[in-house]
C-alpha cells in the first residue's frame, strides 16, 4: 500500500524534479526535487520527535514554504496535520490541544513561551520563517536531517485521516473536521482538471495556509498538476500587482479583488497573461464581478466550499460564469436542497438547506459523535448549514448561513436579499443585514451600511428607496453606518460580532 495522498499529489515523481514548484519574493525557489527532499526531511524530523502514524501534529506558525513542507512531511509520516489560525490566542490553542491531543505542537518562536502554559505538557517545537539572515529559525529545524536519506512514505489508505481542521466556530465550540486522504486527493484531482491546471501554470499564492483555501485548494491543486506558484507571505496588493505579469492564475477571497480594484494600476495589460481568477470562501459581490470584467476583460470564476467538504461547486471553466452564483456541483459531488422543516426536496428557485455528498465530504467531527450524527447522515449526506437555491439553469446561489437567517414577526428574512437591494443604492459600498432581539417581532432587521466617502449617513437615504422594493417585514427597522464591516482573515463578514455589538438595540 502506498501513502494515498502523497501519491495523488505526485510526491516522489522524479520526472518533474527539475521543474520549479515555488518562487519566494526574494527569488529563492523550490524545485519539485526540493519538495520531495525537504518534505522527506520533515517527515523524518517528526518521526524522530516520536510522532506515530495517526498521531496529530498541531501547527500554529507564520506562513512559509517550509511550513508547507512540514504539512507534506506530516502526511508522508502517516500522521494527521492540524493547522491552527495564527490569530488564535494561547487560551484558544489550549482548547484545541486539549481536544485533539497532539503528540507535537509546532509554534512560532515568539509564542512558544505563552503556549507552554496552555499546552498542558504537550511537546512544543518552534518554527519561524526560514531566511538566510535568520540565525535561529526555530528548534524544529535542529531535528531536520541534512539529507533526505531514503524515506519510505508510511502506508496510508484512502480512508485514513490526513488532516483535522477546526471550523471557525462562530457558534458554540469549534469542531475538528476530520479529512481523509481521499477527501483531499479527490478534491485536488477534480479541481486541477476542472480549472485546467497544467505544468505551465503559475499561481499567485497569497492566501493563509491554515485554512482549506490556501492549504488544500491552492497547494494541492498545484502539486497534482505539477504547476508552480509565486509564494507570497500574505496578501499585499502591491506584491500581487507586481506578480500578475509573471503569473497565469490567482486564487483569492473576495477582499483580494476589491482591494486590487481600488488600485488604478490594475488593467487589461497587466492581466493579459492571466488565464484564471478564482474567488471563494465568502460571497463575491456581483458588482465586484462586473467591475473586474470591465477593467481586466476576465470573468472571475466563483466557487463554493467549506472546511468539512473542501470544494463543492464551481462556475464553469468554459461557459458563463454567472455573477452572484457559485456554479454547478463539481464532478462526483451531489448536491440537493431540502426544506429544513419538512425535509422535502425544494423545487428550483426555492430557498432551502444545502446538503452535499461525495468523496470530498469529511469523516465527521473529531470526538463529537452526536454532532457528527446530526450533520452527516448514514448515507453520507452532509448538512452544510448554508441556505441556497438552484436557478433555472442549474446554477447554485448561496443565500447565507442558516444561522444568519432572520425570523421577524414569524417571517423568514434572507439577509442576502436585503443586502442586495441596499448595495445597489447610490452612495453605498456594501452592507450586512442582521437580526437583533426585538420585543415585538422576535428579531428586528438591522442594516449595517458602509457608505461611500462623503455620502450622507442618513437612515432615510437607505430606507426610503427600499419601501417599494421589499415587503414591509424585510425592511430594516434600524440603520447603522460604519466605516468598514468586521471581517476575518478569509474575508467573511463577522455577523455574530455585529449581532453581539448591537444585541441591546431594541431593548428599550
Ligand atoms: P470555511 O469552512 O471557513 O471555509 O467556511 C465555509 C463557509 O463559507 C461556507 O459554508 C459558506 O457559508 C461560505 N462560503 C464559501 N464560499 C462561498 C461563496 N463562494 N459564496 C458564499 N459563501 C461562501
């Protein structure tokens, strides 16, 4: 038996050893031979530190190419990679470590001391960003042998775990989504083919690597196709603009696109060599899609996915990429929309709960059998928690998270519908519509609006035009103007933070 995921990603394929895998901003680069060699050395390092097949290796480090090699090394050693958001505090890390019981925690050198108290005796090694002028990149490197030696990947089957990713956990406890070798391998193969990645592609990688988008979608797709990437430590509009003429593809969250659009240097000449712009992890405004196409001539390809199921749907490569939709289920993925009350299949055009099934769907939540049973049926259907609909041409439209649904006076209000109307108004950049406890209606609809610079901040400007566009129960009862919406690193609007901040608005 081989190591299922490592084999799918092409680890050990000597025929591509001379090709370039990643180029760093300082010109340092990794060839595919280095990917195989360095990840083998990390595999030997974690083995030397006592990591056995099936053990978890938790990792909270800054983005670096070596951190990606650690991911591959952990997989090759048969262990389970557990990346953690760099924004998590030591107390939060304490929860993850207590829950996942890793054998090893790899931490940024600046955090190791603070984490020692929270980690409850779990072995900590440090890993900073490797650089020629950094004399001490971290203790982990002292366990990494100089030469790869003869590393034989630990055998792992399709159903063995490759990774655990904790969900962002905006309600209740954060849950560890268990992803198998085949979950990741199947999705990487499908995406590479669907988005036509080849050895000639050069992907701009500016996403974080603790999340499914940057870690799996961007990296695994590149590896499967034998493409190469321009590896950037974080999103920086200047750096992405400078890289565009050297690249063929960009994967980003919607905020990448709005920030790039704000820069006059973005134009058709700069993007002439690009063949693909992918957006996901949060909804792309239809307006951003239109502006991008007008400015560059490229239609952004929007896709939909989540930690538990990797990528689920995508707009087509050939054929219309429709703004405001996330396209069709990927090959091998089944998607259905059910009425949350009755469980009956919703007819096209009707909003319901999105369920998905396929080789991409995770193995359940780590040590949470009840939660798993609630969301994953014995037949393999996963209840995504997202509300959506399928339009007349089979394109899936995401309406929002089920928990963001507002019930006002007994009526369902889908925030996205109200946001869409507000965003069309002159003087409005964007908006977030939330439900806040209300003594008469249960929840009252509240619009949080970002006005354009200099535009009046008057509720009437928003409310009057909505009066004849939306049913009365959907119209906001209150408008709050803000300079910017709260977003996490993946560009998702933090609606829970908004609800918490304004919870007492109608309390009298
Ligand atoms: P995460 O598990 O952090 O990747 O978050 C997954 C959630 O992000 C999904 O369940 C959706 O609610 C949301 N999401 C991802 N892609 C899109 C998209 N293209 N449009 C709207 N929402 C999206």
